């Protein structure tokens, strides 16, 4: 008997910093979403496509759910709601190395109000499968892990609970299988080699933001926003010109990628740029190969650092920055 093909969307949710993006990258086997040790790294719903022989799942990475302090924070929570509304299943991530806290309880009650109906016996019936994923299990020993799993089992009526370490690639196959089993029967939606739904502009903007996050410490990363204003591809005719053989070989023209890096205050500009522009130089160097790959030819990264005063709380500026 032939196995059915399954497909659908899974919203990956949880508090900030629990390892959502890292897990999605590990499941897909490619660095499609930026990750960092600071909370509130992810700012948009990035869709990663995981294709196996008998299933295709769109894993929707979401911003960590938190109490918003700015308009940006509210927008990020709205993005989570949108992602949930299209989900065929929910993966709720809880880190093994931290206690279940008020943040997790808030997330659970929000999920219940949207996806569960209360039963007479006080329990809940879920409209979509709710999968509990216990992340960062490399931080615990066996006994601690068993206790943790018991605790998480008591916390909510999960359809399934599965432990994982994305960093150490431990139990990833099991996670994949649990996610596939939660999907409805459905057709393949994307070609086998498509890993994300992002445009080149979106991909590059995230790469640049990720590279700056690695360069900078402390509070500044929260103030950063990156927009790719334009990608100018080299004129096809020019670059394919057969040319006359006597003329000296001219180097192929490069694509130009115009990027604006926004900060919130004037005083942050020199920090982003660095002494003798060291941050800009390093970010450019680090991103040369990945950006060439995205653009499809050699590309020049043209970066400008700009100030959008208090953009995190300004509706107009947020809109211009894509929120
Ligand atoms: N020890 C350990 N650390 C992990 C694991 N997975 C992720 N981390 C670390 O946890 C931190 C946060 O990871 P992210 O994947 O960015 O977390 P996130 O949930 O996407 O965070 P936000 O986007 O801010 O909500 C990073 O420093 C990761 O390296 C894991 O399996 N084990
Ligand atoms: Mg993330």
C-alpha cells in the first residue's frame, strides 16, 4: 500500500530565545533564519520549506511572544497571530534549561482561546495538533530531562511531546516524524529544492541584520532595522557581449545591492559603523559569498547607515521599514 503524501503549515511559537529559529534551520538543513543569543531576534514570519519523500511542511518561524513595550513589539505579536491563523499544527517550544514561567502560561492561554474548546471534564479539545517541543536538551543530564518531560507533560495537554537539541543535532529525525504525522494529507506545494519563500531582497536584509547582530553587543541590536532599497542586476546584453577579440578583457559588471541600515538615534551611527568603518568592512566581507549566491552573480554591497528617530514606536516609520 502506498503511503499518503502529507503537507501543511506549522507555526513554530514560544517565548523569545527558546531556539525556534535554530531548530527550523536544523530541520531544513540550511541557515534560512537568523539566530542569536539575544531575545527578540526574529522579526518576521519566515517560511522554511522542509521536503521529505512523503511530506512537505512549511515551518513558519515567528517572533518570540512577549509583553510588548513598543509598537514594534505589538507588531511582532500580530505577526505571530497571522502565522497561527494559517497553521495546520502548532509547535510550542519550551527550553529544557529554564523553568516554565508566566510567559509560557500566557502563550498557552492564548493558544487555547484561539484553538481549543473546553470540555465538560475541564479538559480541552484542540482544533489542530499542539506539539510540545522541549529544546536545548544538551543542557540537561538524563535524570533532569526525565523530570523536565514530566513537568511539561503536566503543563499542557500536548498532542505529542518531543525533546531535541538543535545545536547537537540530537533527535531531529524524531521531531521531523512527529511534525509530519501531525500534517493532513495534501500535495507538494513547492519544488524540492526551494527552502524558503523569501525574496532576494528579504533574504539579504536579514543576512545583513544577522551579520550586524554578530558584530555588536548590548542593546544596540534592538535599534537596528535593515532594508534592501534595490538590487540592480548587470545589464544582460552587456555581460554576455561576445566582444571583439582584440579589445582587452573587461571585467564583468557586478550587480549593485543598495542597503539602508537604520538606527534609532544619531549617537548610534558611529557605533554601527565602527572605528575606521571596521564593522561595515567586516560585514561586507562576511556576506560577499552568500550575497553573490542569492543575487546569482558577483555583487557589490552598497550600505548606508541612516537614522530613523525612534522608529520602534512610530507607525509611519515602522511601515516604511516593512512592519
Ligand atoms: N544549548 C543549546 N542552545 C541552543 C539550542 N538551540 C538554540 N540555542 C541557542 O539559543 C539562543 C537563541 O536561539 P534562537 O534560535 O535565535 O531563538 P529564537 O527562539 O528564534 O529567538 P527569538 O527569535 O528572539 O524569539 C541562541 O544562542 C542559540 O544558539 C540548543 O539546542 N542547545
Ligand atoms: Mg528567532
